[in-house]
């Protein structure tokens, strides 16, 4: 409500720029917080385009190492951006004003300088809360990390769930969905060769009574909240 703008991941291409243009005035070239959930190209390529176009105040990531041309470009551009770099570790709270916070839930420890075979192990998971309204943002969190989060006793209940790993069968376990108990889930997914979202995950959502939306069928999914109630707007036209 105070105008803070947070971007979590940027997709596999430059389309994020046209999407941002739909939600911000053409003259607005400032983003308060950019979060990179992990260094895979389908999440950070678009963020390199964002750093090239926008003035970013804070960049949040796990600091783990990874080898790829896209990630090397990302690291170089982060250094050149001159933003405040925040290492994502569970418990850190980013204040966004007017009773709005972004709380880091995972990773549980520092991975600074550690090169992981599976970057998903250091996935940045965050909870956005505005008054009583809560959104769980999972990146590509997989079941092993979901289990750790549950065992850690973290309060992950939320009204809205951003489904992990584009609806992959390796995410969104029944126990995880039960712990969150969301009313609505959003699957961020486009045309792909991996079979995402899998029918297995769709079945889990349906069996849990969770209404879901998916970008490949529903287009842009917009959630608008006053801190208590919320409204879902599909394609900026149809309202539920």
C-alpha cells in the first residue's frame, strides 16, 4: 500500500519487461526488491533484463555458486547494479511498510560460496504478509525442502500458494498442502516439454479442495487484497 514493488524471479526470457509495463507507469524505473529464488536460467534470465532496464534497490538471493553463462552474467550485473545485496537466510524479514512484510523461510543456513549440484536445495522461499492476508512464494521448492520446513515448525499457512516448481510431481506433497491450507493456488507455467504441471499435482490440489489457476490456460493471474479479503483477476478481465 505504500508503493513498494517486489519482483520474485523473472522467467526464461525478456517477456517480464512487457509484463512489468502492464502494472507500472512507463516512467517508473525503480524496483524496491528483486528476489532470485535460485540460479536456474528459467528464473533469472528475465532478471538480467530487469537489471538492465530498472534501478533496483535490494537484491535477495542465497549466494550459492552455480556454473552457467546466464548465472555468470547475472552475477556480473548484480555487482554492476550497486544494489544492497541481501543473503537469503530463514528468519530475515524485509519490511515493506503499512503492515506488509516479506519473510524468508528457506534456506535454513548460509550457502555463500557453496556450489550445489542441485540449486533447488538452497531455494529461496518467502512469505508475503499484508495485515492478515498471506501468500506463500515457493520458487522451485521440492519435497525434501518442504519436509524440512514442516519439521522446522514454521508457520506456512497462507491464503494463496504459488505452486512449487511449475507443478512438478517432485513438489507440493499432500502434507505440505495440508500445512499451508490455502484457498487458492497459482501455477506459474508456460508451454514446456517437461509435462508441467503434472496431473499428479493437479489431483493433489483438487483432492485438497484448492482452487487453482495456471498461466498457460488462464493467462496473467492478478491477486488484489486489502489486507483481509482478496480478489482474483484473470487476464485482467475475468473476475472470480
